[in-house]
């Protein structure tokens, strides 16, 4: 999240496999990444040129999905896991790599469903936002999330 309480979505470039779909900034961790946080900071920087200033590790949904590739004329299936984090960034001016993304949008919790999103992304963001609203109503928002979203105690 960049602007307090908003979520950054990136639109895939027209020539990519998920052409024109929006998604959360994402990428793969490499064997050279010394820790998950290192990989996360690297992926955000590569996709958006944003500097991560804080990583909040909490109970955000994670999901798995298959990807299919043709290797040597044979269709192969590989399973990927998407792990989600709430982050804060310094300068909020997004600079995209045009090879991978065509636009970026900071979106509030009410408007994200208007974007063309994969069902997994839509469900994960919806679960996080529903939990956040419930916690605010009950007054039981976890401290890590209260700090990240800029909510007063």
C-alpha cells in the first residue's frame, strides 16, 4: 500500500501472457535472494522503481496456482505460490518497466473490483479489506496493520 489505505495495482503490458489485466506488484524469488524480505524489496523495485520502507508480515491470504509451459514439445505443469505482504514505500511515484507493465493505479477498497483482475487476486484483496473493516468495527485491528494503514489508536 502506498497512499495510506490504498492498494497499488499494475496493468500487464499488451504483449504479456496476462495482457491488460491488473495485478498486485509481483515477481519470483531467486536462489540468490538471501531472505523473503530481500526478494520482496527487489521485486517491488524492479516492477515499480519504488523503495520499500516497511514490510508488514501478517495474516494476508496466500494461494497456489498452476502454470503450464511447453518444453521440448511437452506440456509441463509447475505449481507456484503467491505470498502477499502489506508494505509502505517512500516516494510514491511509480515508474514502470514498459516490457512488463503499461500502467499503475492506486485504488481504494471500494473501487478495486472495477479493475480487470484474476479471481485469486480479487478474492485475496477482498478478504484483506473485509478483515480490515471488521477489525475497525470491532476495535480489534492488529497493531501491525493499524500502523501500516495509518490508523490512530
